[in-house]
C-alpha cells in the first residue's frame, strides 16, 4: 500500500520559520509535490521535487531524500495568510505526467501574530 | 492566471439519484483527473483521463462512476446511483503535456456533494 505521513497540526508565530515534514512509503516514485489548501478551497501547487536536494521558491523551499523516503517544506518569514493545511503528495508508479497523486492527511498550520 | 473551474459549488441530492459534476480544465491542458476528499480525511484519487479514455482508476471508481469529455472544454464525473458515503468534496484537476514527470496538477475549487 501507499503510506504518506505528516504531522496533523503545527503552530508558529508571524515572521518565524517552520518546517513541515513528510515521510512516504510508496510502491513507486515519480516526484513529490507540496500543496497549500485553505479551508473550503482548492489545493494550490507550491513546489515539486523529483531529485534529491533542496528546491527554493521565494519564501518556500522543499527538500527531498529519496533514500530516506523523506521530504520537508520550509516556510520562511511566516505571514498570517500562511495559515492553511499543507498537503504532501507523491506521484505514483506510472512513469508519466499522468500519474496519480497519493496524498497525506495534511498538516494544519496556524500562524499567530 | 488560468484556472480549473467546477460547477456547481454545492450539490444536494437524494440517495439513489444520479449526479453530474462538471469541470472546465485549463485550456491547453490535456490530462484530467478527479479526486475526492471526505470531510476531515485526505484527498483520494478517483480517475485520470487522457486522449478521450480513462488512463487509470482507483478502487473507489467502481461501476457507478463514469467520466466523459462531451466537448472540447468540459470534463464531467457522473455518479449513477448515489450513496450516503459518496458525500464528499470532489476536485477536478488538470495538467499539461510536458517532458518528464514534473508537470503539476492544478485543482479546481471543488464541488461539495451532500447525499441525503
């Protein structure tokens, strides 16, 4: 089966840095995606990793270690609007862009003033 | 910025009735998907669609589900005889054709389906 684990909840203060971890065990791997989801809204694409290492995109960075089945999303200079659920998703075993995504349960981040 | 649009935003239906959920993917995208999210649970894959046929479907996508691209812009999910457990948020997503596996899937705002 496919197993993707991430913490249920995290809290942080405005201006701080927060790291959201994700571990996965899947039958195949063709990339790991991070999405942001505000309550009642669509998941919004944040970042993607297919090779080991760090991908930086403004205030957001994502890291991947395929050998450890581990990724993290790093959010810097936190703002109140960053309060949302952050979803870790792994593209499955099909070797194409059409591959299904397996999602974790999401980490609800609350940013306090 | 182009976006995936879904209608209706909320659908209330009696158990046993048929529902059709509609999606307009981003115009230059050729891969289409349906996912669902039961309240408080994770997002789950239902089906992927390319070149007018189903590419992959999950164990959830049984005979009561079907998908169709009736014209050049719409992508629909039909549930033939709804059950209480079909109550969920249904998300449509689309992605571009591109080199490699890095093209992200872009999601619509979802249709909240409530079965009574």
